[in-house]
């Protein structure tokens, strides 16, 4: 049993650097944010599980396929595992914003699918970390604790602050 | 008096005409049907709640699914949260009326189920609390409301917003939409019935 239950991580802007005006379509464009890899493996020690919830409307726009995204994610997971971290599952929304689906954040479908896959999730003991207001909204709708990160206050900085109070 | 009767009927016709021309509401009805069929096929259930006229809508729609609509077919698991008056009066009396539906939802709602909250204002506290609890547990949340969706808008996965601010017209549209949903769910679930 860990101190906290489930950590929901947004991907772009939390784990990897966002690209200006375009989508990360393959692993050569995927650059981990400084400290993110170490942070994930440290967070594995205090969370029961870590999942990623990521909007990827580049798929519906046709700039990448679901197969491209899956390959990218496999490569990302390999690097995370090599640095001693583990992601339990990745949820992505492939839809366009205007499709008004139930999974694209700030909607909560991806988080709800995680609850179906991991029925023991305890919302009040879980966190969602994102860099957009839509991430935070989705987390709040699900009664998760939410943290907004940016270029200065990164996943790594938040991890340090969390470890300091345990 | 005859003219007032006609006024009521034509305001209802006008409301239905708006819905007939409202692509957005029809797209959302389609989403509700698709999610409901998926839930039933996964052995999940549909729950409904509302107050007053919307409480009767809740149990009316639930009954169309668990009983029958047109076809002779197996029952679908659907229930309204307001149907046990002993429970409602006890919880309202002991814990507060706001808790009536969220507590029942906590008892019977499971991840993957669907909760339909019905509130013409979009602000009924006990319905809002039930939708919030449902999100937390992992149910898909659907709101039936009027043109100013109120608090429901930021809570529900899908909002069915009847383009009217007149309570009786909104309620008439809710039961129409409930019937549409029941009919098509039945057809999709039991194509041979
Ligand atoms: Mg992001
Ligand atoms: Zn989506």
C-alpha cells in the first residue's frame, strides 16, 4: 500500500515538451521534460498506479494514425521503464474538439475508463497533473486533487514538494 | 378560453419544431442512445432521477426500458432513484433532501452505468449531487434540461438542452426524447424482436 492511490498524468507539457503549433507524431519529436523521467520513477514509490490521459486530436485530423501513436507510446514506455518507472495504462482521445465526444478533456471519459479498468481507484486520494485548464477541469469534475504545472513548476518540482511532506 | 387552449398547443408545436430543426440536440440524443446500447451490452444499467414532474419522467422512462416499449423482448436493467418513498422520506428527514439521490446512487451505481439527471432548471441540488457522485464513481452522466443548462452543463458528459425556458414545454420535450431513446435502444438491442 502506497501513500497515494492513482496519479493521472497529462502527456504533452507534463511528460514531454509541447511543440509550437503542431503535434508530436513520432518518437524523434518526443523530448522528455527535464526531470520528468526521474519524477515518474519516484512517483511510482508513492502511488499505487500511474496512468496517462491525453488528448490526441492529431489522429482525427489525419496528421498521425492510431498505429503511429501506439508505436510512439511503446517507445516512450521503453524509456520510462529503463529509467525505473512504470506507467500502468495510457488512455488517449483521438477525437476532434468539435466532435464533442465524452473522452476529450475537460470531459471525463478517459478517467472513467480508468475507473472501470482499476475499480479500486479512490478519487480523494488521487491526483491529476496537467498543464491546461481543461486538464484541471476534468480532474475537478471527477473530484480528484489537481495540480497545474508549467515551465517553471514542472512535474519534477511537484514531485519534490510532495516527497518533502511525506 | 378556446384561444388560450390553442395558444398552449401552438407553443408546444413550436417547441417540437425547434427540436426538429436542432441538429445539436439530435446529435446528442444519438450519443445517448449509442452509449446506452453499449452499456446494456456490457451488462451495465441505466439510472434516472428528477424532482416532481421530472421524477415521474424518470420512472416513466425507466419503466419503458425495464418493462417494454413496443417489442416483446427481455427486460433491460433501468431504474429511477425516486421510487421508494420510505427511503426518500427517511433520507430527506435524517440527512437532508440534497442527499436523497446521491446516497441511492452511491448504493446502486457502478462504473460503466449511466445516470440521467432530469432538471428543467439544471440546478436541482439533489440531482446535481447525484451527478457529481456518479462522475466520481465512474458512471457516464447525462443531463436533461432546458435552454439555460445551469450547473448541469459543467458536470454532465452529455447535455440534452431543450431549446425552451418554459417548464411545461421542457418537460414535454423530455418525455418525447425519453421515448425516442427507449424506442431506438429497443430496436438496437433486439433487432429480431
Ligand atoms: Mg497538455
Ligand atoms: Zn474523445
